[in-house]
C-alpha cells in the first residue's frame, strides 16, 4: 500500500526507518526543534536534555512511508561519552547553532569534525541557525553561515522553533535527500540482482535501524487534519 497518504492507519507498512541526529551546543534549541517537528509543540519552560532521547514521525515521501527517528542529546561536554552509539546508523544530521550566540556558531566546525569522525561518510547534513525570530539580537550573519555551509557541502537553513518557521522544511529537506540517495541505491541493487538472474528485490536494508523502536510507539502522520 505504497500510496498511503497520512491517514490514521497505525498498521501501515513502514518502507524505511531513517535515523537523524541533532547536534550542537546546549541551549541552541535542539529539543525545541524536535518538539516542533514531531509534535508541533513549543515549551517556554524547556529544560536541558539529560542524556539521549528520540522521537519518531511517520510521513510519506514519493508514495513511500518513511519513519523519521530523530535523536536528541544534551550539548554539554559531560554527555559526550554517548558519541559512538549516538551516531551509529545515522543517515542524517541537523547541526544546530543559535544565531544570537556567536560562540555556538564558532563551535560548529568542532561538531562537524566529530560527526564526520563517527558517522557514515554519506550522511546528509544540514546546518541550522535557530532562533531567527530574535533578529534584533543576531550575532551570526546569514552570509557567514551560508559560506561555511557551501565550503563544507552542507544544506543550510535558518529556523525559528518558537514561531514554527522553516522547521518542517529543514527536516523534510534532509529526509527527502536521504530518501533520494537510498532509493537510488536500492534501484541499482535491484538492477544488479536482476542482471545476476535474481528476482528478489533488495530494499536498501542497510539504512533500516533495527531493534530501536520503543513500545508502545507513537506515530504522527504528516498529512492528517486533526
């Protein structure tokens, strides 16, 4: 049933599970971005994340049902021990800084180095300048971030979790790009299998993240009207 359009069928077959990690200094709004994307929520009394947590959101890309598994971690140094497990299996990353705090942008290069040291080399990365609603307090010019993103071959977007500006676009851009890459890989694998006389369809299972789904799980469709 690949033409699923986001209704409330909780038994819907999931075609792909895509793990995306949020990284960046503490207090840049990583958890708020996740809450806005996964649940369309924002809390003015957000507390610091302790350790690691993740949420899921199910959406449809090109008639395929994709479950985004978004992982969030504390930005503080003392939680960096989670590094290797946190990055394992990630196919996308949101590298977040606060446009009003220059130091959080200056640390982006360090985060990117760590990400590339632990994650798959083909990981899709978006640089996210959060808190764009605080334009009068801006400490990081958009041009600086654009230049860094172009130099490092990253996607780039400025967002406001508070005002829900570009949050969905940022996540969907990353997820759509991941999907484009893996569906192309699956197509090549299928063609190779067919050429070898095999009729089995390979579904790019290397991007699935097995054994990491919480029970009971909460699926949120992208297109429901409720």
